[in-house]
C-alpha cells in the first residue's frame, strides 16, 4: 500500500471524525451513517486507486527518497569491464543477481503479515461464533416469540429472526447478516416481562439496522489499515454510535428510559462474558455514556432517513472517484506544504473552555446567572448552557429572560436548558419561541413541549405545523402524537393534505388514529410517491374497524414496493374479513419470499377451507421458511 493511499484514507477518516464531532447535536443514527460511509470509502480507496486512470495533479514532494545508486569499487568496476576473453570458458553465463531488499520491501512484508494475522483472527472468531450459534438452544417459548414478533413488526424487520439461548450465562447479542439470530443468556427464562422486552427491543434494533454486517466491514477495514490509528478510532466511535442508535430505536418503540437504563445496567452487571465479533447489549467500555444519553430527554433520537443515506452515498461517490484517481504529477514545483486542520468543537466543549478561561465555576449559580447579562454573547451562551446542568429553581426565571436574548445561540441554549423543568411559566416562553427567527430555536422550543402536554400548549403546536422549517413541523407532529386534544386529529389531516416533506408526511401518517377522519386521510396517503409514507399509511391502517381500510389494504397488494405489499399482507392477516382470504391466497404467487411467507402465516390466522388447498401446495415452495410456515398454518387455521 503506497504512502499516497495511506494519506488519502487518513484524510477521509479525519474528515469523518471531525464531522461527527461537529454533529453532536444530531442523532446517533445520522453520525453512525456518516461513519459507515467513511468506513466503506476506506475500503474502496485502495481498490479504486489501482483500477482508475491516474489524475496527475499532485506535485512530487521534494523530500521523497530517490532510488539510491551505489557506485561499485574500482576493482569491481575493472572486473565487470574486463574483456570477454578474460571470462573462463567453463562458465556459460553469469547467474542472475537477486535485487537488494529495500526498506519499502520490508514494510510491505510487515503490512502483509499484519493483514494476514488479523484476517486469520477474524476468521477464527467468526467460525467460533458460528459454532456457538449452532450449539445454542432454540428458544421456542411462545411468550418470547410473541415479544420478538412484536418488535420485528414495529421495526419493519422483514427477515425471520430466530431466538436462541447460549449454553452459558453470556451477554445478549445479535448475529447473522443474512439469517439473523438473537442470542440470549441461558438463564433468560427468569427475567421479568419488562426486561425481556428491553433486551429484545435492543437486539432487534441491531437486526433492523444491519449492524452485524457493518461491524464486519469495520473489522475488515481494521485488518487492511491495521497500522493507521485513525481506523481504530473510527471503529470504536462506530461501535459507540451503533449502540446509541439501537438504544434510540428501542426507546422510540415505547420503552421507558429509566426502566431501559436499569435493564442495561442489570445486564452489564450480570454477564461479563461477551463476544468480540458481534454487537452486544451492554459492553462496559462506554456504558456510562450510553446511560447518560438514554436518560437525556433532550437527546436527538431521529433515524437516518433513506434520503439522507442516499445523499451521503452520492456525495461520497462524487468525491471518492477523483480522490482515488489523484496521483503525483511527472514533476514537482519545488515546494512542500503542510496543511493545518482546524477541528471544530461542539458548543458544549467551546462553552466549557470559555468558562474556564474567564474563571467562572460551572457550578456557581450566582456567577452563571450574572453571566446571562454579560456583553459578550459567548459568555451569555456558556452561562445558559451551564445553568441547564443545575437543578435549582433559581435558574428558571433568568433562563426565561435569556430566551429573549438578541443572540440566537443564547436563545437556543436557554430553551434547551429549560427543557425538562415543569414550571408552568416556561410553556409561555416555548410558545413565544415558536415564532423565533432562528429555525434551531424553534426546533428546540417545539421539542421541549413534551413536558407541557396540556390543552394550553396544544394550540401553539398546531400552529407550528405550518412552520417553514421541515424539522419544526416534524417535531410538532411527534409531540402532538401523544396529545389527547380533539383538535389534533383534524389539524394533522389538514397538514397532510398540503405537506411537501416526506419525513413530515411519514410522521403524520404514523400519528393518525385509524378511525373516521383518520382512515380517510390514511387511504389518501397511499397515493404518495414516497414508499415509506405509503408503508406507514398501510401500517397505521392495521386494526382499523372500517371497510375502507380493508379495501385499501387489498388495493396496496399491487404496490411496486415490496415492503408496502408485505405490510398490506400483514394488515389483512389481522382483519378477519372474508375478502382477506382470497387476497392472501392470490399473494402466494408473489415473487418476494417474505411476502409469500407472511401470506402463508396470515392464512393461518384468518384462513378457512378455501385456504387449505393453497397452503398444502405451498408446502412445496422452494423457500424452506415458506414451506415450513405453510405446514404450521395448516395446523393453526381457526376460522
């Protein structure tokens, strides 16, 4: 591997790590997606640098070591230039002389040895894990399977996830990129209901996010670039963000933060043995950081959307091709440059440094309150930030005043620092800041409304549905989703009719109740051009006691998107409508294995005599899972 390739990879990894540091206020899923993109780039750069035509745009460095030419001694020169007659006739030709071993050769050999050793270690661990999985006992307890099915449905996991028990008390883990398995400790049968749901929710989140495959790529990158400390730093950060993102996904599914944190601590304390090759629930290396994030109500837990991932892929591909092709030009300009990178820090790090520089103790309430009126906006912002960490009612009114500061950063941190405090007068500030000129201030104001979920605060949130910023609208929808005010449903329906942002539309259809006006809006959302919006509209129609819902689900069986068709099948399975039987029988011919499997499973729930013949035929399906479920469904038909 050339030094230029090492420099290119190091540049990409450095930019990614700096970008992640700058995105501390974004969600873990977004940071993880960025790190994952950088990881794939680190694997592709060595390959692309070899196959792409060179773009000779870099001047040759002066300090590059030239090939050394050794002048032989005079005697040797005389010998080599002797006339041919002096050469003994018994020697037909000179034996080839091996080229000298250079430092470059030694380094290349050392690199190859390191790569081979790490790849061998990875292979041993993968084989050992596969053996352990095969030896693990299948978990057939109906209660566990129901919990897993519910988590799988909620997270949209299409693959069949198998539950198995380690043969010893080992840490829960997820394994299998193609045929996922969740591995549980041997004594998991003694766990209470809430702990079972927390553990399954976390491990199912790993499955939904395909973290096993991502971790495999990270291990491969570490093997290839084992000498580069940046790749190990990125891998560690990737694992941390992976766990944070899975925690966020589990909490978004309804797990209570305090209970979830307790179960995480219990798992870490009870099981010390863990695998090094697969994602586990409670690795101790960053447990404290995770607990703090779980209990932080201000934490951004947004998922990385398909649009964001596609954007990252396009940007990465656009930059990666010219970067990989970049090579040294034929000459050099006689200069060598050293570029200094200024690493941007998050507000928190900047404020902490600033308070230390001006001699203010971050725990001194009086000094911080006084700092809110300083002439320097950085001091005011740092004071607002630090007061958010102090549990003292004296800080509420000064922070409310700071919420009207002329500087948007100060206003933002005043709003964020008041989040989680329940004084009624805070709601007035939030309502006022929903009209702020700065979009981030409005975002934090709307997110902070969760603790003031009463009728007084509902109207400002309904007004925020018309905000020009899509994130403000999205958070308004998410907060309104838990409100009981009768004005909410009509407001969401009205917004859905004019909404142009797919992420906001998705949250609206996720929040609508499937009754009356909501059913009509959800049926209308099935015409969206965005597959995720259609998918969530279908999912929201599940369980609706309305003939329009059944008709819509049957219509969506013809959708071009596999997931939309699959969720339509799932919804019809629970409809217990006679029309569902014929529709599900027709879906037994779908090209998608998962859809055929869910159609077979659905007929086991709502099927009748008409389904028996079709199920019998499906026992010959080429997919073993479909064939297995066909047999099980024949035994389960109950209507």
